[in-house]
C-alpha cells in the first residue's frame, strides 16, 4: 500500500514536470516562429529599401542612356579594336582567345574587352544605349552587394541605407558608370564585392564548399576585369580583423589567403609587363616628387569623398609643383597616425574603414606613375566604400544615442544626398559626346594639349572645320615643338579635294617630319598627300621611307598598293596587300582586292581563299559575292559561280544582261 502511494506521488510529480517542459517547449517554438516571422518581415523591408535605392540610383544615371561613345579610349577598347569589330559567326572563339592573350593600351582587362565583343555581337556599335545600360546595371549590382555587406558588417537598416546611397550616387561614381571604357570598374567591382560578401557569410555561418568556389571564381573574374582586384586578399584580411573578437590582424589570417596572394602576384606581374611594353609606366616626375604627387592625390580623394568639387575626366600633371604639393605629405602622416591609433585603441570601425580605403587606393596614387593624369574620379569607385562605411556607422550611432535628433539628422543627410543626386544627374551629361566631354575638361585645364587636341579631332570628324582649326591652333600655341598637332591639322586639310587644302596638309606634314623625322606615320601621310596631288613618284618615295623606319606600319602598304594598282604594277600591289593583311587581317575590302589580283594572275587557290575571307568577314556585302561569281566563272567553276551570283542578286546587285547570260543562262 505504501509502495502504491509513493509511486503515485512520484508519477504525479513527473507528469507535472513533463507538462511544464512541454509548455516551455511550446513557448520556445512559438518564440522561434515569431522570430522567423519578424525576420521575414525585416527581410521584405530590406528588399524594399534596396529596391528604392536602386530606382533612385538608376534615375540619377539615366542621362547616360542618351550618350554616345567618346574619343578617349573608347576607340582603342572597342570602336577601333579589330578583335571586337571583326566579329562574325566563324571567329567568335578565335577572337575570344586572342582577347585573353592581349592587352589594350597596356591594360590587361580581357573580360571587360570580351563584354564589348558580346555587345557588338548582340547590339552593334551603332546602339550605344545598350552599352551604357549595361554599365548602369552593373553599377546597380555593385550597389546591391554593398547593401548586403553593410548589413552583414553590423549596420542597421538606417546605416546600411546611408552607406548604399553614398556608394550609389556620390558624384565621383559617374566616371566609372557613364564612360563605357570604364566598364572595367563596375565589372571588376561586381565580382570583387560578391567575393567579399560570400567571404563574410562564410566567416559568420561557416564556409561551405560552394562558398569557396564562388569566392575563387569571383576573384578570378575580378582579376580579369581590372588589375585593381589584386588587393582583394588584403581586404579579406581586414574583414577577418573586423569580425574577430580580439580585433587584431593575425599571421594565420594572412597565411590562410596564400592562394589568393599568388593569384594577385601573377596578374600583377602580367599587368606590369603589359604597362611597360606599352610605355604606360613613363613618369612625368621622378624620385621624391612622386611622393608629393601621391600624397596630394590622397588628400584630394579624402576631401572629395565629402565635397566632390571640380570633377573632371582628366586631371593633367601640373607643369610644376606648387607649395601645397610639398606640404601634402601630411596626408600620409595623418592617415598613418589614425590607422595606428585606431588599431591599438580598438577603434575597429575606424581602422577597418580607413584601412579598406587605403588598401584599395594606395596602388592608384600614381607614386609609380602610369597614365596621362595623376588623379581620376574612377580610382575611388571601390576605395570610397571604406570611408562611406565610417560615415554611415557614426551617423547611425549618433541617432541611436540621440533619438530626438533623428529627424534633424535624417533631414540633413537627405538634403546632402539630394544634392549628390542632382550633381550626379548633371555630371552624366558631360559624357554625351567627345565635344561635351573635352569642353568640360577645358573649363579647368586650358594649358593641357590633350583636351584641345581631342576636341579638335571630334570637330574634324563632325565636319566643324573652323572650330577644329581653332583647337588645333591652340595645341600648337602650347607646344610648338611637338609634331603630333601638325600631323592632326594636316589630316583636317587632307580631307578636302581642293589643291590649296592639300598643299596646306603637305606643309603641316613637312613640319611634323622635321620635328620627328623617324616617324613612319608622318611619312606615310605625306606620301598619301603627294598621291592625292597627282605626284605618284614622290608618294612612293615617302612610303618607302616609312618602310625603312617601321616595316610593320600597316598603312604604308595599303597606300602604296593603291599607287601600284593604278600604275599597273600588279605584283607589287599584291605584295603590299599581302603584307598589309599579315599586319591587319580584319580588313574585308583588302581581302576582296587580294582576290581580284589573284584572279588576274590566274591563281585559283589564292583567289578562292581571299574571296572566302572577305565574305566570311562581311557576308552581306553584295559586291564580294558578285566578284566571286565572276572569278569562279573565269576559273570554269560554273555551278559555284551561279550560286554566288544568285546570292549577289539576293543582296541587291542588278547585273548586266551580259553577265546573266554568261553565268546563269550558260
């Protein structure tokens, strides 16, 4: 009996305990479900905030959709890049391989150039709207990654919105987005930031195999988009520091990224090789002067992160260093002191933000020297994220500790962002065409020859002769001992058939040759002028002289072949055309001319090979099919001749009845 009572009591107590446990579990489950609901709601809110930011950013950059291409590296990168312009159905993969083996103006960014190849394939060079749209969309992708990185690094919605808006619309962004050539900024940025985001996720959630694959792939694609991506491993070390409990940089953190560092080193060496090969590492200033150039650049970038004044697509090197260059090394000292103090005092937001800025900008301070300017708005595209992170963090912290002042702070921030947005909107318009671009540069830099010369070239191509002559004259005033302005002005005069214009062209080419007597281009251009003046003997002498100075200057063979052709020197003409096509294999009309000469020499195989190459490059040009039909008929290939003539007629050729009878009715 006692046993039953005791057992009953124990059972009752156990039952009550189980009920209590079940109740607690239900409460925990309910809390968990509530938390999931709240997270889902928060996630929807965040996507809503991001969507609004992207719409605002798109609006600020929308004027670039009305822009064309400009004569500042757009030509070298795609409009005159034969690996892009020669694209056809047969050579896509061949051109792709060549793009990844070559540089453009000393820059190794093959993935960027490959995107130009794709755009030419799908849209063509006569539809710049789509090229600009792609730049904007890539910038919006970067904005999206910045948003999620901000949240992952501990910013609340308020701070993340500020960070993302600053990155999205601060006017110093414009050059990277509105200039098609700077596709490399937004393209490398998208992969760079994607790698960062997945690295942060891995640190917080645990690394999955897929994360490692995504990070590695994005890093490689970023390196192939722009060499600036070589600093990603150092940025990841800063992420390790920021997310660590101890807030220290460890040797383990650095060694863990050895594979990334090897990739950076390999691409960095390749980039230096291409730069030196192109001559882009030529320095305007030498020795310690480079330190002053770098420190002044750093100071300007720091100031413009808040006050983006006098934004120009070109900041030419000064003719001499003024006093403020010599005091500017204080910028290095102040930043160095701030980094040292913030590291040892555990001011981790300051150290991370300032460190990220410096790591990503230090190689762009032109201390080693490369390019025609010592500053560039585009250089700040990724580095400014560090400074914007600091701003967003402390603004958010201030409103948290001073909630009553939140409306005032929000109003001030909104006003600043509105000003940035309007500036960004207007700044896009200066990239409308080469005329607006260089006119804007000349507002600030009238002592530089580059904007005068490039605007003159634009006016020349647009047929605005008086304006072109004025600008060429301005260049010559600035540098009377330089040959290129005379060569450029001569090209303007050469474009007219009148004898007095041709004589002016000849006079300018003479001056260019006196100043640079070993330049094959000048001799070739003067030869073409003699040819146009009806003096073939002098023309050939000039072409021969050009060949002595540079046997690989393709245009001399093109021009000389015309002289030989007109004078009946068929073999010489064929030799020159063959040499030209060895150097410039993507000129369809010259393959057509080569086919015609092979037919003249009764060389069937040479004729058919050259004719096929011309048609392969431009399959819809009726003249090539028509000439091929006549040639095939001459070689007794009647069925093939009929097929070629029918194709020519489909494309619009209306052959004479004699040709129809000879080929189709035979």
